């Protein structure tokens, strides 16, 4: 009976053994091939999709095997149907591919066929690299390497931190250098001061030089005076003067002002000259009611020195042939100048001063009564400027610029009224006399002050004659209404304050009845005033010497 063998060859029932052997050989060859393939897949991991496709192919291939052959291998297939997935403890070979960036081959694609095959037809694969122990981290040296051995750039954050550390180190070096320099400078300065302390200060030797004028300001200490002496060439060093000043107890009595001290003096001699009262120069004392020019008394003929004369006497420096002074005539000429700013005339008086009819009298009243200091080595114009500037400051300190509301007078007119009551009455009557001026001005009544008549005369007295009162001058208040053209003297601060704040009252007249005590009587009507005048005549105060 003819049948089909398991290899698919038709033989008779007593088929030859050679055909059966060839069939068995082919079957073993195919089984061995499938075994090697499964071993390769077990050793080299494939993804689940590949295993799915392989399982499907196996099922299809088994479906194509004829009955006896399929049954013969059924037991073997049961043992190999499910092949366990190969995994390594540390992600295995697939993990190695993922870490190194290499892609796994696709065994179902043509990539599988690109491998070389061995003599049995199996593909040759390289063994996966053995797992290496993790290398110890090496210290970073600017550049780092990836696990694949390729260098990579530092991150921006690391670069910024490195730059910040570098900048911080540089700043620390700079700050340290500055501190070192300061320390060296301080040490050098301290050493220099220590050396100077233990060494004698520089000092002049030999004969002194010509006189120089040195100013001592209010509140100056011995050290400040020593610095002024050095700047003027009086001493060779501040230490020479200061050490001598500490040994001289009279230094405590030195007053602010100007002093004539020999130049190139030894420290001790400079101190001795400073404490000597005769060394003070430019010290001016002006009595209340003093006028700029000299006047003479009608009865005695004695001169009354004016302010210009006082300034000339206080301006002298030196003695004998070396004596130098500013003269009365130089001051008179300088006071008549037209450059009012160069003379120190304050702004509130400029317009009135320009309107004065006599240039030689334009500065009348602008130099206050009291004590003043000036630099006698200056020019006549500068001397007047120093005195007028200081006087204006003193006048303004009384509230001159804010007063005058009651009297309706400007500051210059207030100064003029103060100069009149300074010449007329004693200080205890100044408030009432100021009220008489204000009341008469408000009533448009002549002031009729004898002091204004005498101002224009070379020879003066308390009583004035009818002839003198009849003379029309810019200052004679008997011949004109209102205030005189200028102040008629240098008022005191008390007179100025009285004019700024007159005592309340209705007085229109006053007369001095006592030549010794200066008693003055006031009246608000003419009849009472006549009675007071008779009392003054009885005292002899109104007797004339003409």
C-alpha cells in the first residue's frame, strides 16, 4: 500500500529505510535550527512585540506540520512554548543600550539579516559588554565627561557660581590691600607725630622783622592763634608759639581784635608781644552822639574830635620813624566817594545816601557808637567799609528792618530820628522824645530841634541864636518840616530801640531844665511848655556864649 511518509514522500507500506532516514535527518536539522534560534533569542533580549510575532510564527509553522510529525514533537514543544524573559539585575543588556545611546537591533527586520552567519547558518553576535563596577568619582577639573566618555560643557549655573567665587576672591584681595595701605599710612603718620613730639619745634633765631597785623577772632583757641601766626610769617612753626603760650598765663586775657606783632619772631617773644596791651591796633571807641567831623565848643573853644579823627588815631602802627597812620584827610576824602558798595553802605540806606546834598556828610550816622575793630593796615576806603558793615549788622540786630510801622518811617529815617534824640536827651527820656518826633511828624508840624541847627555849624552850644535858627540848611528843622537830610550823629543802640518803640503819649514839646542831671520836662500844649522853658532859663542852661 502506498502511503505518505512524515517527510511527505510516497512509499509503499514496506518503504525503504533509506527514505525514512533522510526524512528523520531533515526533521532533526529543522529542530536544531529552531533550538539555536530560541537560545539566541533567550540570550539577547527582544521586546514583547518581537516575542509576540515569534510565538505567532511558531504556531503557524506547527500548523503546517503533518500529523505524525506534529505529534512526535508535541512533548518537546510543550517544554519550549514559553521561554522566560531574560532580565539582568541592573537592567540587562537592553539597559546597557539605553544608557550608552545604542539602539537594539530589530530581529524581524532586514537589520537582522545584515549580520554575518556561522557555518550552521546562525547569526554571529558580539557578546554584550560585561558589567563594570561603577568608577569612583574623580574631582572636577573644569571639564567633566559623560558615562559614554564624551566631554560635556559646564552648566550656566556652575559658570556663574565660578565667576562669582572669582569675583569674591578678587574683591577680598582689593579690600585687604586697601586696609594694608591705610594701616601703613596710619602707622607712618603716628610715627611722624611721635617724632615731632619728642623733637623741638622749629623756631626763628636772631633779630625779628617788620611788624605785621594779626587778627584774633572771637572764640579763637591758642592752637588757632598759632596757625594764624604761622600764616602771617610771625613764627616758624605752630609748635613754637603753642608751647610758649602754654607757659604764659596772660594768654587767657587776650581779647579779639588786631595786633601788631614783629615778623620772624621766636615763639616766646611772639606770645609776649600778643599779651602786651600796646600791641593792639585798630581798636576804636566812639561815644554816643559823636559826629564824623571835628567841632568846637562856643564857650571854651575846645575841639570835639569827630569819628574820622578817632579812626586816624587808632590806625597807627609802629613808633618813631616807623610809625604809619591813616590821616583824617584821607578818611574824609574816602567817605565822600560815590562808590557806595565799596564803602559798605547797606541796601536800605543807598537811595537816601545818594540824595544827600553834601558828599562829605553822606556817611553820617552809619558808623555806630560803641567799640569797633578794624585792620589798620588796610586802605582808608576798606577801613570805612569794615566799620560801616559791622555797624549795619548791629543796627539790624535790633529789629530795625521790621519796625517803623507806628511812626511810618523807613529804616534810614528811623536811624535819623535816633540820632536826634541821642543829641537832645539822656537815655531815660529817649522813649518820650521819640514820641514827640512821631507826634509832630504825624501832625505835619516842624520838629524845631536845636541839635539840627548846631549840626551845620562849626561852633556849637546847647542854646542857639535866632540868627542860627533862621538859616536854611538841609538839616535845620526850624526852617523846614520833616526830618533832616541825614542823621546828625552816631546813635546808641538804646536810642535806636527808643525810636523803634516810642512811649505812648501826646507830648509835643520838651526842654532840658538841669545842665548837671539832664532833667527834661515834657508837655502836650504850648502854655505848659513855656512854663518849662522859664524853668530852664532860671537854671542857666540856655545861656549863650556868643
